[in-house]
C-alpha cells in the first residue's frame, strides 16, 4: 500500500469512475470480475487497474479476480462516501437548485446543512428539506455549525467577497461553478471547478476539426 502522499492525483481522479462502473456491475448482479474484463469494459489496461488498486493495498485474489460488491464498497470507503462532510450551498438560483437536487440525493460523503441566497424573495423556501437563508446569516451560521465545504453557484462578481468570508469562517473545500478563480485567491483551500461549457467547447473544437478534415 502506498503512503497517502505518494498516491497521484490521477489515480484519485480515476476512483469515482471505478466506483460508478462497479455500482452498475453490482446493480446488474455481477459478483466477480477479472482485472482484464474490468479493463476491457472501462477502456483501460489490466495493469493500470492493478497498479491503481495496489496503491490502496490491492483488492483482487490471484485466479479469482475481484469480488464486485466488496470492491465497490472498498472504493466507496476510500472515497469517503459514508462520511458526512458538512456542506453549504451559496446561490439558490436555477443552477444551485438543480445541482442540490442532483448531487445531494446520491451517497457522496457530503451532507447539505445550509443554503444561502441574497434574494429575500427566495428566503424561507425549502430545497431538499433545508430552508434558504439570507446570505446575511452566513457568517453566524458557519460559526455555529462549522461547515467544511461550500458549493458556489453565484455570479463571479460576487465571489471574491463571499469566498474571503467563507475561508475566514473555516471552509476548506469548494465545489465551484463560477468563473472566479478561488485557488488563485486562496492557495490553501481545495477547489474542484465545474464548467459545463468547457466540455461543450472542447467537443465543438473536436467536432469542427472532424468536419473540416472531411471537407478538405
Ligand atoms: P440564477 O440567476 O438563476 O441564480 C443565481 C442566484 O445567486 C440568485 O438566486 C441570486 O440571488 C444569487 N446570488 C447572487 N449573488 C449572491 C450573493 N452575493 N450571495 C448569495 N446569493 C447570491 O443563475 P444560475 O443559472 O443559477 O447561475 C449561477 C451562476 O453559475 C452564474 O454566474 C452562471 O454564470 C454560473 N453557471 C455556471 C455553470 C457551470 O457549468 N460552471 C453553468 C451554469 C451557470
């Protein structure tokens, strides 16, 4: 088993995909799979899979392969899906509502404990059983409830002030949907940026390249 600090971020970033694949195998009643078969299904190589799992101690048995429910549960454990990282949402507009309804219905290890917006008309409305509070209550709420993670779904112009406050009251990690570069402003915090249009722009470039080649 590798020391935590020696496990590369690319291995860690592959874990959710393993988890998702294994979940689907499990749901389809598959109990046992070889690294070769798992690799073929995932478009990886068997040695890559073995290398990734060996970072965490290796889970297969020579001649048997992997027990799917066991492996799924072990990877879930590594990812921390059974934990409850206290999380708040900033911005309960279209995106905030959609994201909240989707990501907090799955077991991901994050527990939504508070929702904040500056629009008074939204305050008091509930999302997933949690009331939307006025952003003015953010600081006191964080001091009292000690959330660790924030999901930010507000325009970039408002982000600088809000992230300064969030970092000051102890937020350690961000799922950031805005264009504001949190990591530049606060190098010590963990940030996962999500930009749906980046995927579309990449796809656009690749699609256009294919079309241009065909036209030549
Ligand atoms: P929206 O206008 O429906 O919602 C924004 C919400 O944020 C509103 O309820 C507003 O009152 C609230 N808000 C604004 N400033 C605030 C502050 N300082 N404190 C608390 N609440 C505040 O907009 P939508 O569609 O939900 O998008 C939100 C942001 O996410 C936009 O800036 C948009 O550019 C970005 N976005 C990012 C995407 C991505 O893939 N990363 C995809 C779609 C939108």
